[in-house]
C-alpha cells in the first residue's frame, strides 16, 4: 500500500474537507480507525507518513497518528488537533512520542472508541449552537398537543429556521398524517429502534421525509415498536446538533424513552383544556414530567368551565402560563383537507406560534 487513499474513493481535497487525516501503516489499527470514521460519517484520508504536501497536514481538521507512525511524524508542523492512537495499554514510551509530535492526547483502543467517534463526528458536522428544543404534552387525551406541535414546527420552518419535528408518541397515529405526508418517502421510527451511541446528524436529517419545509421523524402504520431509551437519546442528540429548532410531541405516560426525551428539552408546553377534569389530570402529568424537565409551562385552551380562565388553569397546576391557545373554527376541516395546523401565517394558530417563537428565540439569544 503506497501513497494515500480515501475510504470511499473520494478525491484528496474532498476528503480533507470531510474528515480526519490518518497516519499509520498498522493494518489492524487502520481497520479500527476506518470503522470509527464510518460510524461518525467521516471520509478520512490515509497516509503512511507526514503527507508530502504540507497543506494536507496543516489543513486537516483532525489528525490521527498511529503509534507505529509517531517516529515518522517528528518534525511535522506543530498544531492542535493531533491525537496519538494505539492498542498497547502498557507502552511506557507512548507519552514521550506524544510530546515529540505535539499530540493533544493519547488514546488507547478499544477503551477510547466512543470518545473518538464523538470527536470525529464533531469535526464532520461542525460544532455550533444546539437547536432550541421544545416538547409538547397533552394534559389529557385529545387536548391538542399534536396539533400544537405540528403548528409550531410549520411556523418555525416558514420563518426560515432549520426545523425538525419528532413524534415521540407511538400511539398517536403519526405526525406525518397531520402534515399530509403519510406516503412521503423517508425513514420512520422503527428504522432507528436499534440506534446506540452517536447518530450522524446530517445523515439523520437527510434520511427523514421533507414536508412543508421541515424534516419529520414519525411512526409508520405497522405494528407498534418499542423505542429503547438509548435510541431516543441518540436520535434526539443528533437532531439537536443540527441547530435551528426541534419540536417533540410527547405522550402523557412517562416511560423510559419519554424520560430521555424530556431530559433533552429546553422548554416544555403542557396543553390543558379549561375543564376541571382536564386540569386535575394535567396536574398529575405536570408532576411526573416536572421531575425531569425544569422549564414546563401551561398552554391553556378554551372554552372554559364557569369561573375558569387561562390564568386559573396555570395557577391550579402550579406552572407559569405560556399563553392561551386560540380557537380556530374549521381547523379539523382544514386538516382533513390536507392543510396542516399552523399553515396560515394569519390564522389564529399561526399567529400564536409566531409569537411563541419570537419570545422563545429571543430568550435563547437567537435572531
């Protein structure tokens, strides 16, 4: 094996933009590093020694130097982002070699595999602000949580923000239906049920159905599939790393997967109809969700029982009031006709969602 190559036949310049530079002649170590790059969605460039062209070394976003190649990398330009990688856990000279090449740290495989995959993925995806992540929960069945979640996502996308809508309720029928996209091509939750570790954010986004200017992770119409908490953690983590906004529709029952979703939210909205039984049920939901989510607020929805208004609803539940969900005559007729919630910027629901994002994003320091 001579010269250099990329893991998928891409040109050297494309590889330098996409992934790390690997320097090693150790076949076993190279196999491991290529496997970890693939897990992170990276396309590395491989050399046996310091590349002949200095820019390949200096411009690489990350350099993985094998133990066997450290001697050959002496004298290379000192820079950050150089990692010395090997298998030998008991090598007494490894730190000396790391100092000689100016390595940031020393990694021993397989112990450091998870950390290294994350570091490589950060290089590929870029490290920027995470998405503002908002969850919507119904205080009772039929409260309108799914409708509000869809409307929030549609409104955010219409405002030009990168938006992902995640259906966290396996018994809800599928948010893609509310958006009129049940036949749209793309992956659904069952495809991610076995996900563990780091999911490539770009690959996740590109694999999902694109509807109304946003990406949707919904359920299919097959048999119910349990989503392990590890899968929920991995998928939502990937969704958040893309920036923009993520809206999650959540069930009232807090199982392990829902708890993982709640832990990744910046803000939760509890939709509560203005009825005494709904308020009583919502108080129990708030108690369970509030054990995980620190910022949970009430969205009240009329019509109200006698003597009840939106502030009374929030006060009884013991949460801040985020707002009153407006009545929108003909909403269900529009949905049945294929018009998603929040589609009209001037509709009551559209105006409510636009005002919500203006406040929420201002609180995050976003434009």
